[in-house]
C-alpha cells in the first residue's frame, strides 16, 4: 500500500488541504490540492491534481457545519478517491506558537495543551487549527502530526522590535510582538534566490495582501520586522480586521459604550476593516467593482495603510531594494498594486504598467530603484517541507 501524507490549513469556514503520495518505489508527489469552503453555510469541496487539473467540484451535505465534520467529509472523499490509504503524517498550519515554539513541532498532548492556552491571542484562527488536530487524533491516533506556526519565522526579530512597551509585570505574561503570516514569508524568502536573485540578499519588503494582510521586512531572507504584532489585529487594514488602532478606542468601546469583551472581540476580528468601512463586503473584488463611495473609502484606506507601513519598514531597513506582492489581492489585483506602487514612488518604485496588468513576475521597469515582483505564496508547501523534515518523510517535496 502506498504511503500518504496530508497538509491541513483549517480556518473558521474553510479547510484547505494537500495530499502527498509516495509510491512503494519512488519519491513524494503532490496528488491533490483543494479546499472545503462554506463550512456551516454552503459547504463545497473542490480539488485539483498535482498538475492543476480539476479532480472534483462537489456540493457537500449541510451537515458539514464545523471543522470536525469537514475533516470527516475530507476523509470520506480521500477514501473514495484514493482507496484505503496509509496516512503516515499530517502537517497543520497553526497560527500562534507563542514565545515557546520557534520552529515546527511534533504534536503531543503537552504541546496541544500549550497551544490551547494561546487561543485568546488568535481567536479567529487557533481554535479551528486545533480542532482539526483533535479530530485527526480521534480518527487516526497512531498518525504523527506536526504543527507549523505562523509566528516562528519572526523569532529573528530583535528585542526592540519584539517589545510591547507596557509594564514588565504585563510583559511577563507573554505580551510581545510576534508577527504572523510567517509560513507565507518563509516560502517567499525560500524562493527569492531562484525567482528574483538580484534582491534575494538585500532589503526586501514583502506585502502579503489577502483576507489577512501584513508586511514583512526581510534582510538577506531573514525577517527583521513585520506589521502584525501580539495578535493578528495590528498593522494593515484587513478584510474584517481594522489593523493598527489607538488602544484608547478599545477602552472607549468597553467603558464608554459598555460593550462586553466578547462583543469587542467580534467587532475587532469580524466586523471591521474593509467590511466595517464599506458595509458592503470584506472581499476586495466586490469593492473594486462597486460604485458606492463607501467602497472607494475602504479601498483608499487599505492603500493608505499599506503605503504608510511600507514607508515605516523602509525606515527600519534603512532603505529598500525589493518589493514583493503576494496572497489573494497582492497576486491578482493590478489596480491595488498600481496604487500602492505609485504612492511608493518616493522610495524609487517605478511600475511597468504593462507587466503589472498582465500579472507578470517582475512588474517594475528596468530603471526602477526598487525591483518589484509578484510571487504566488504557497503556505501548504512550506508546511509539507517542515512536516517532511520533522518526520523524515517528504524529502522529495520540491
Ligand atoms: P486570500 O486570503 O489570500 O485568499 O485572499 C483573499 C482576498 O483576495 C479577497 O479579498 C479577494 O477579494 C482578493 N482577491 C482575489 N482575487 C482578486 C482579484 N482578481 N482582484 C482583487 N482582489 C482579489
């Protein structure tokens, strides 16, 4: 029987997955990449094979209403598609590793208990990541599982960058800047030497612009700063999160408006950002085609924050040689890239309009002081590499 390994990225309403297979003789190969989305609303499974051909597009039963049911639905599909398979390892994306987990780790009961403690620091993601681990443990108790953290890549930040300037007593409880989207940035840093060798060893700002959005300052491929901090709320304007906020606003919501901590959490994680400003959508595509002034305001604010933070990270780096766009908006929206690049012209960013419109790889002119690129991210591949390295399994994953 062939060996299989899974990569899971479990969110609140989606479960992204990759399936790797190792034939009896041969190396690991990507067999399927897909997702179950609309969990709890209109569940739907889609998957492609390793070459991008569609394997399935299926509406799922309404009973797929949470992460556990999604894992069960995925297991049924895998059995139907691949027959009785021997799963030898599962790698998970886990958003928060806290101060303790500075690298991927084999999941044990103790590790899992630690990770549950971090739920208040990432309430939008961590519970769903951990629920997937729990369900796999129940279904396949003998299979090794690995947690790969979005925070680990930023452990290289220096003491000043990590600091949250509150009293020591508070900081002792783990209040510091961690940074997120680390698996995405680690992937980009890993491919820079091949894709954009001219900037790989220099000062690069990577803009991960998706539903969640942040920037990372890289120096020679190492993370030196990032716009996300203690939680995934800081920095840029996001789909439903506000980004950087005067902490006095939170105090006012609590003391002035009398909202509960839970209500404030819901506002900050689910009702703010592009959605809160526009009251139309958290989806950039919908805002870009809308004529509503509120949609325009939301886009203006998104671009303003991104541009402002690019300036801040350029100051941290003492200049910038490269700019990389990635994730849903960064990879697919010429309009947003154009606006951010034009607003960053003072840094020496000179956009090649044609290349940008074509979503080409290099999108700056030859004369541009800042070499500017689109590089599709691949967090799942990064998880597969880590899982393989840790379990000694997926050595041949490219
Ligand atoms: P992600 O979280 O990386 O999957 O990115 C999701 C975000 O990317 C959503 O706001 C989408 O609207 C946005 N997105 C995807 N494709 C496009 C596109 N062609 N133009 C603008 N935004 C896009």
